[in-house]
């Protein structure tokens, strides 16, 4: 049995005409101009798929400078990529007898004692064991059969995003995937060829020589799996394909499964992740529940002591080298877990003007915009809490309400969700205007007015929630000073 990823259709793609198609690696990488990009219907498979394509391009095209990467936009080395794929063709066969794709044939050794597991273990959206599910109600006792194409996409996503935790096979637990928990960002373009070029980081010959993806590396010895086979990624191709689990397919529904290599701490952060200041040291930017991408815009442009993702800086430098000032489209998201439990996955697309990256004046404006919104959010929290407290105490005539009751009433109104959600679109619009050369002070004046209007809108929403009867109007009146404090500093500029 054979399923070659080079010739069989398996990658979900979007063609330039907007149609959705499934394509082989040869179709995608040898003629990337005909594709708009990967289909983003499945967040994890989309992000992992891009990382996989970037790893192949890094290895096939070889070392190069930023100018070499910029040349790829107009001159695509299809012959180099075809030669590379043919060289490793057996490693891209899902059912190869000696070295199946992203699998370890040695784990069928009876001495390891691995038990057959359903393929649903690999899928974040599928119910298996006692994990939280996103939208599926599968049964381990009767798993849905998977096609080879589905398995290939699932393997890529699982190796990159799987959470760490108990496995109880070979050794008690396994480490998380290289991309798990990170706020990833991929600069996109109007066609796949330019997207691939934008994400090709410069590499020296020495760096390229050691940056081996998993299919070029020797498999870890099964005896070493009992210990802690830790290894630090040598570069993007290594990191984007790091095998934190050992897998061996048995059928269209089952596999052998266990812990693989442990990804060690590297001084080089994932190229798709920003670096932000921490209490004691700088840290990669992680996903946070209830916090969308725009609130971390300072990290995307390198403001407030942060460092933008290497791929964004790379794409911006390529754009500027080509005298192109068109906004770069960003695909951002990832998977957030609580230990071994899935919390959420996210995927959003935004635009970022390349002129914002590496521009101190523009960075300062973005930083001030975020600070202004954060400060107003804190003041609004106090004002709406006062409103709830006044209503619960019947305008001060009743007993002082418990803090938990005030918090519960306020949460039910969802003022924070409304506040941040209303500002999101306005922020990206203001950032775009700033990136096209608008005066920073003018942008800040408009942003201040936007925040003021948003605060008033949220306040009216909360007041309507408690009602317009005598009790509600009294609570609103007695909370006026708290609202005034919130609006201080947001007054329109004459």
C-alpha cells in the first residue's frame, strides 16, 4: 500500500479563482503562483500546513540573504524543489515500509508494550478519553475511519500543537508540541509563491547544514524513549517538523502511539512568535483567553520593548526592499491548552502596514493607543462595578452587597467583551491609516474619541441592563462620578 504526498491530493488549497481544491505537494510547490494559499477552515491544520511547506522550502532552496529571498517572489526555483522532493520521496509516503511519513516503524516492538489507540487521539476537535471537545462527540470504541489525506493533515497538526501531559505509554508523559500555546503569525500574500518567499528567513550555509527536518534525521532509538530524549531545534525547518510523539498507523481507525522527543528550550524563539518583556526575562507571546490579536499589536510591530515575529520583520524587509508599501496580510492564531486539556483554538486574518515595523515613531503611537485602551478599560471596570453595587444596594438604602454578587452581576452584562470587541475594527483601521503616513498625533486624537464613544456606548448598555425604573435610574445617577472619572482624559480635543 502506498500514499505519496508528492503525487496524491491531500493538501486543502484555495486556487487563485477562489475555488477550493485538494492538491499534492508537487502541484503546490512546483507551481505556487496558481494558488492563493492553504484553506483556513481548520485552524491547526492550516497553520501546521504552512509550517510544513516553509520547512520544505528552507531545505530545498538552501541558504540565502534577504535579497535572495526577495528574488523568490519573481523567480521560483521549481527545479531545486523538485530535485529535493524526489531525493526524499520515500519519506513522504504515508505507508512506506521502511520510513512512513511522520511515523516511527520501530515502536511496533512488543517490548515497548504500546496498546492500539484510536486515531481520534490525534485530532483536537474529536472526543477521546476524557478530553474537552470543540464540536465533536466521537467514541473511542467506534472511531470514524479516516482517509489517508485526512491522516496526513492530522499528523502535521498533532505534532505541532499537541499539549503536554500524561500518556502512560513507554514513559508517563510527553512534552507539548513546538507551536502549542503560542500566538503564531504567518505573513500572507495574494499568491502562495510570495507567501513562501515572505516566510523564508535568511540563513547562512552553516545554519542550513544543521537545520534538518524530521524526515532527514535519523529516528530516535526506541530504547531512548524511556528516558528524556531532549533536543533543541536547530532552525525553522527542524522546529516546524519536530516529532514530539511517535506514531505508527495500523489501520484507517487505529495506531500505535507514544511520547517522542522532548523539545528543549532554545535561545531563538519560534520565528512566527513575538517576544515580549516578562518579569524576569523576555518570553514568547502566548495566546490568552479573551484577548484578541490587536491587543498585542505592540509586539507585532516591535514596540514597548518587544521584538516582532521574525517572519513579520522578514516580510516587511522584503516588501520595503521591493519598494512595496502595501499592507501585509497576517494569518494569526494557534491552540491554547490548560495542561492536557484543550481550551480554544483561534484563527484570524488582519492587515499590517510594513512601514509600522521598525519605525520608532509609528511604534510609539501604537504603544500609546494600546495604553490608552487598557487604561480606559480599567476605569470602565470601576465605573460599571460602582453601577452594579449601587443597584444591588438599592441606591445605598440597602445592605452593602457582597463583592462576589457585584462581580457576578457585572459579568452577566459582559461590558469587557463589548468594549474590546467594539474597538477591534476601529484599531485596525487606525493602524492602517498610521501605516500609510498619517500624522501620529492626528491618529491619537481620533483614537481617543473612538474610545470615549465606546465607553459611553458600553455604559448605556449596562444601564439598560439594570433597567430604567426608579431603582435603575437612581443607581445610574449615583454612579455618575465614577463615569466622569472614567471619561477624564478622553475629552474631545477642541
